[in-house]
C-alpha cells in the first residue's frame, strides 16, 4: 500500500496514563486491547511495526518493543527512540489512545510525502503531532531539544520543514477521527 516507500510504524504507548489511572494501551476497544487495535490499524501501511513503550505485558502482542532512550521527556522521548531504532527514512508514529484514526487518514498522510521533515495533520482544533509521519533525518534536532530540556512538540515542529495537512474535510466525514482517550470518562464515551 505504500507504493515502494519503506515506512516503519511505531505505536506510542510509553505514556504514564496518569489521568486514566491504568495503562490505556491495555483497555478494551472493539473486543481487543487498544494496543492490538492500533497494531492492526497501521500494519497495512508499514513494512515493520514496533511499540514505543516499556510495559512487560506488551510482549503478548508479538511486536517488538522499543524502550525510551531518555526518560521524563514525554512524547519527545518516544519520537526520538522510535526514529533512532528505525531503519526507514519515513516513520508513521501514532499514539495508542486515538482509536478512530482510519485508513483514509493514513493514505492522506502518505500521499503527501515530499521534501519535508514531517507531515502533521491539522484542523480547526489544532495539530496532531502524535499521529504523523516523521523523517529519520530529524534525529539530531530532537536529541538537541531533549538535551536542552525543551520537550514541547510545537517547538520541535517550528524547527523543522513541517507540512501541515488540512484535515477538516476528513473530520466532517469522521467526526471522532482524532478523538483521544485520556480520562476514564473519555473511555466510557466510546
């Protein structure tokens, strides 16, 4: 499906889930854990899929796990670790807690690969840097930011040649496309 593009996929599951109170990746969604759902969701678009996270229970999903190479840096650590591990130029990084992302979104992102450092969905409510494509060449920038103590993804994107893709039409078709499960009430509403 990636038309000879070598794309690695990483599910970002290394968060503390502090607002949820339990590991979000293991919550059930459509009769399977969210993590398994996300693996199946991105597999058709990626030559290789791995989990950026450290919970020993993730081994049950038979997908390689990538530990964070830096701790206490939030999603920036997951992005860095995934890109450092990857053997692909382009990498699809998707947070485990967005169960309604779909093939149409992934096709849209991949079809816009060009001379960019990253491809980020954008809509009237903001940007989605944890459902995006990143080129491995940004590793030095990410590492420099981590070492300087700047973990803000918006600051990272401002330093890169970022392509922001307008996803408002996709949201009209799929209103919950970027719905994110952070709290138990979010989970109960799905």
